[in-house]
């Protein structure tokens, strides 16, 4: 229901000439309006002030609501003083007739206030009545909505990026290291099982049955001479290359992005997700290697003459052992890397696959366009093989292997590498993958013996970039970890899996590997010298390192001298040398000055004051050749200015004194009147303050035994008091428990259910 308003009819004869205000649109065009400033408004008001009493003649009449005085001017608000709408004046007349109609002077009210005042005045003489609306009228009006012709500019709000704190980053880094180490262990277990299958008599009997007789006869002459040994091995891998067909590659290195989907799969529940994992791996194209569950499946690949590249090399090792060769299974482990690759910004924001697809589309488009505009239509291109044929015939054999064989040559007393797929004999550098090959990374190369007694690390034989291989194994230990006696995880692993039967052959091989490492070639790039174990560049020196002496210069790279790593020396401040038990010699000048580190509030204030004065606070650094061992002051218990004794190293203990590292023993020494001083072994920095770390006391040697006896007696007395205190507490608790039970029993007896009415 809505209310409809109706105007009351006017009875006066003058009302017949007036019209409603809402019908102003039927009038003729209004004269144009313009806006004026406040200064112009004052001028207009001053000019028109004498004329306000006389109305302006208009050719059109204007209706006013009932009860409103026409001649009464409207008040001017504060907002109307700034701007006003001035209508152009019409020619004035000296005399006005009574028959002409007049209208008020255009007021300085705003349009909105005028509408409000008009609506208020119009509502006084209106009668309202209820009117029924048709069905669906409101819904139709609401569904139409209001249409705006404005321009919409939509900005997509950036997604809030969660910046991980230092603890989260450290945890993720540690988690990646654990995953990497676990993957290394699982790969070693995998190849240990394969090596055991290669040495089993059942597999070797089947291998011996498939080798041709002429090849066997040639191999059995291995003990005659070195040439017969080499000819027998070469004839064997040539036959094997024709006999066994490759069906795919072996295990390769996968990045974290490729295996990130495993986070949402329950790997520990094989009944639930084992099949789904295999299907997902095949769907993603990362099902590396073959699933061989037992030794029988391993032999079936030998009978079917097909398998991956890794399976081919493993079966070839079994054939060598079946013919009487002392062969080892050599495996280049391909674990998940422990560090994430750096993400470089892409200008086009396209992945490599998208770029490759785009290039292929462009090539196809150019081919189609060229075929449409062929100048010589009868000249055909050379037929090409399909991608699958090329992949099966060429690609597998062209790649560098991850599994190959080693045979011990008794005539040369050394191990010889064999790649049966590519036909390489005694060419260890040919096993190293390319530098830009991300799928084949050489970090661990292990050789497994036929008797199953451990394995040996032969990475130094096959890698020309041994420094990079060591870096790929794990992160470098920090300075604090090295000082704390930490050992790299890879060293502990290789120590646990090494061969127990260590004879002359193993000793000779170890010397050979050490010689190969010493003959490590010099890097050919500047980045290769970074943290190199044998060579160094001045640009790669750390903050607390210096070259001393700057000779000999063993070469140049891009005009920059190359120094031996032995020339790189560590430098420290006098305070640090004091913690190491050394002091600076008299008359020594600092070899390097670095920016002072503000570890405490006092140093920070000093640095800020120096910066305000335009100075720079530098710390002097000295080398070890500029220091001498610290000699304690004479006396049994010498003290510093704080009443303590500096005991950063055991060598700083003065003669005739003894260090007792027992906390709280100073109270006993003080009661007994023994000369002692607290031992400061280090400093800790917390909340901008340097706090000394005190561990025990230093006393004269003649008082040590007496003080220890007093400490034992004191400790016994304290323990006895503590035991007596606990005994009293136990007895008191039992007393409370018994009393509470007795009280409850008495209350139950006096006021229990039998006394209830």
C-alpha cells in the first residue's frame, strides 16, 4: 500500500493562472545560468540592493505553495554565500500594471535546499490516501536496479605474501638435509641388494648359459697376458651391446618441485597408496628405473633381453662375475638435492615447457607457410625417423651412465672401468656427466665388492670437479661447528660402510686416489676458485682472511693472480686472540682494519657518536704470526680488574694453581678462608650486554685436596638435609590421608544411611 497525494483546488481567481511547480518542464527554455565568486557576489549584491524591494518582471508565472508569502525574501545560508546562480536581468519598466504576474527574486539557496523547502511547503495542503499496487510491482522495480554511466576501474588486490621467519627457514633447511641424507641411505640399500643379486649363484648360472662359447673361450685367457685380458673384456661387452636392448633410462636426480605432490600421499600405508603412487609417477613421467621385487624378476630381464640402462649394467656385472672376473658394481647415487635452486625472474613469466611448446608452434607455422609457398614442389626432404625410434636407438646410449662396472686387472694391479652401453674401456673421465646436466649429478660414486663386504668411495677417480662434488653432498660446516669438533655427515657415513677386509689392494687404491686428488686440475672459471681446497683468489677472501705472504703466484686468470690456498691466513681482533690464549706482540701494526661490530650497547653508542662527528670506528686485526702465547701473571691466583681470572684455554692457567670446575664451590672456599677467584671461560651476549661465563674457581694447588674434602662433606650434609625434609613431607602426607579416612568413616557411622529417617 502506498499513499497518493492530491492537490486541493484553489477557489481564488488568481489561482487559476498559476501552475504546479512540477510542471516547470512544460515551460519555455530557461535563461542560461553561471557561477560567480564571492567577490563578484558582493558586487552583484551591492548593485542589486536598491532593487530588492521592486520585483523583476517575468514573462512566465511561477506557482507557489499555499500559505507562502510571495514578497517575503528567503534567508541566505552560509553555504549560499560562496556561490550563487544569477539569472540575466530583463529590461526594467518604470510602471507595473496590476494585471501582470510577478515572481520572487532568484534566491541564493542551493538546488538541494530549494527542493527541500519546496517539498516542506507543498506538504501542508495535501490529502493522503491508500492505493493498492499491482502484483509484482515492487519486485520488478527492485530487479531493474539503478544504472550508472560511470567508468569503473577495477584493481586486483595483491595477495598477501607470508614471509617466513628465521626459525621456519632454518627448520626447512634442516628438513631438506634430513631428506637428502635419508635418500642417500635408501639408494645405498637399493644398490646393495642389486649387488647381492649379481653375486648369487642362481643368477650367475643363467648368465653363463647365454654367453656364446667363442666369447667364453676368449675370456678364459685373461690370465695369459694384459692384451688377452683386454681383448676378452672388449669382446664380452661388444656381444652384450648387441644382445641386450634398452627400454629406458635409470635413476635420475629429481628436484623438490617434481616430487612435491608426495606430501599429500600416505607413503607409510602401502595398502592404501602403493598403487596410486605408481600410477601418479607414470602419469607425471617420473617413474625412473624398474620395479624388480626379487631375484627371479631380475633374471627374467636377462632372458627377455630388455631393461633399463641401470639393469643392463647390473646384469653385465653378473655376467663378468660368472666368467671369473673380479668385478665391482659402481653406482653414481642420484639423491634429492639438499638445497633449493635459486629462482630467477622470468621476463615473459613462462615455463620452459611453455617456451618449448611456443617454439614448436612457431616452427610448425613457418613450415606450413613454407610448404604453401614451395618454389620446387618436386624436391622432397630427406625422410626422418620418429621421436620414439630416435629415443630407443640413440638417446639412451648417448647419455652418461649412472651405473657401470669395474674389473680388477691383475697385470696392471689396478681397477679398470667399463661402460658396456657405450663401449668405453679404461676411460674413467668419460663417466662424468656434463656440467649442465641436471638429471645426472655426480656427488657419490660407490663401488660395491662381490663378497658384499662394504663399499669404497671412488668419486675422486671419476670426477674432475671433486670440490663441487663434495659441496653437493652437504653444506659446509660453520666456523663454530668446526671449533666444536663437528664431523661432516658424509665422512661418518663412508666410515660406517667402508670395507672391513683392508689389504694391500685397498691400500694401493687409496694411494692412487690421493694422487689423483692432488693432481686436481686448475679451474677454468673464476667461480671455480671459490672455496677451492688448493687455489685461491684475492676477491674470494672472507672478512677475517688475508693473503700472507702474497707469493708464490702460480698463475693468472683474466689478469688476476692465483695463489695457493696455504697463503690464506685467518686474522682476529686482540680480544679474539685473547680468547684463544694469545696476545699481540709489542710494536706490531694491524694488517687489516674492518668496521667495528656493535655487540653491546656501549659499543653501539660509541659508533653512533663517532658517526655524528664524521668519524668511522674501525677494529684492528692481526695475524697469528703477530701474536705470542699468553703468559699468566706471577702469583698463585692472579686476578683481573673485575676480581676474576681469565681462563679461556687450559694454557692460561698459572703455575701452582688448580682449576676446580664445580659450581657453588666458591662459598665453601670463602668460609674456609682459601684464596680463590672465579674462572671466566667465555662471554655471552644477551640484550645488548656482555655477560661472562663462569665455570668453577681457581685455587692454589696445596688447597685443592682440602677444599674437595670439605665440598664432599658439605654435599653429604646437604643431601642428608634434603632426605630428611622429604621424609617429613612423606610422613605428613600419610598423616593427612589417614586422618581424612578416619574422619570420613566416623561421619559415615554417625550420619550415614542407617540414621536417615
